[in-house]
C-alpha cells in the first residue's frame, strides 16, 4: 500500500504495532506473521462491522514494506484502560459502562463468525495438560449450552476507545471474535483482569455481569477452567502457573 506513513505509534503489542496516519489507524504485523491469522482478523472485523456495534471501519488490507497491515478509521480518544488508571475513583462506573457495552455486543449475531465451541475444543487439543484433564474439560465444554451471540474473546478495557466529543465507546481488536456463549466471553474477561493482577476489578466486573445478564456467578465460573486452558496455549511462561490453578476442574463444581 502506497502513501501510508508510519510515523506516530499508538500502541505496541506482541508481534504487531499500531500507527496513526492522519484519519487512519494502521495495524502492522511483524514480518513472518501468519497471513491466515491476519486475514482471519480482518474477516472477523468486517463481519462485526455489519452489526449495530460501534467499531472502526476497515479501509484497506495489504502489505507495507513486506509486512501485512490493516488500515482502519482512527478513533480519537483514550482507551477505557487509560481512564481507569487516571481516575481510579470512577472504577465502578467505568466497569459498569464496560459491562453494559458487553451486553450490547452479546445481543448481536454474526452468523458467519467461527463458533466459540469449536475454537475452545481446538485449543484444548493444543494445551499442555494431562490427557485426563483434557478429557474432563472437553466433557464440560460439551455439556455447556451452545449459543450464537457475538463474543469478543479479548474484551478488556484496553480494547475499548471512548471517542472524544460524544463519549461513544468503540470496540477494537476482533482477532479472537467468535459466536457462542456470552458467559464464556465473560469468564475470559474475568480471567484477563486477574492476569493483570487487578483482582478488585475482576470481582466488581463479575458481580456486575451477573446482575446485568442474569447469569449466575457459579455458571460463569464453570467456563473458567476451559477458558484458562485456552489462554495457556499462548505459552507465556509467566502466566502458566497462574493459569494451571484456574484449570483445576474440581474447584468450580
């Protein structure tokens, strides 16, 4: 893609960097990044654009200096994570807003998205756990209801931008999006708060999600061992011991 300038870094994450070029945000993936994964992320994002959710629109997909890149509209404003850091006194209200946004997301459908159940099953086969544990988790997954709600798969404050001027929240980073059970998506958000060491926010979030969705905390936690096993596939050594604790199936019976 010609004419794209990669001057201002907006965010740097594992294997990808997001730049701003005028009215556009350009997500550039490291050299050698899986083409299939890039195209899958763009496909997920495009499917979600067809729902009633506020998301940046993809404008282009291509190569920049030998690296895959997705060009989308730039949304001016801070992430919810930044607001929570700068205004900790408003934590409860921010998490409440985040949970309301997640409810709106779960009210959407996108029939062409991959199924969460299939993704979780595949992750269980890849997880470095004992065959007995893998079997127990697969049995649990098979026993839980299969829904078709839009699930983000990485729903956390850093993936929500509050647009300047009108305060409209935009959801970004749809690489893990699926259609499935909303409580599985909530279990991952709860786990992500815990992985960040923000245990207080995790408990506030889980309580609010339960109140707003009508799903019991016990039911959401039934998904935790499966979600933790899925997360462990990422292979981050610092997370493994923590995740193995959550994978213990007996604890959530």
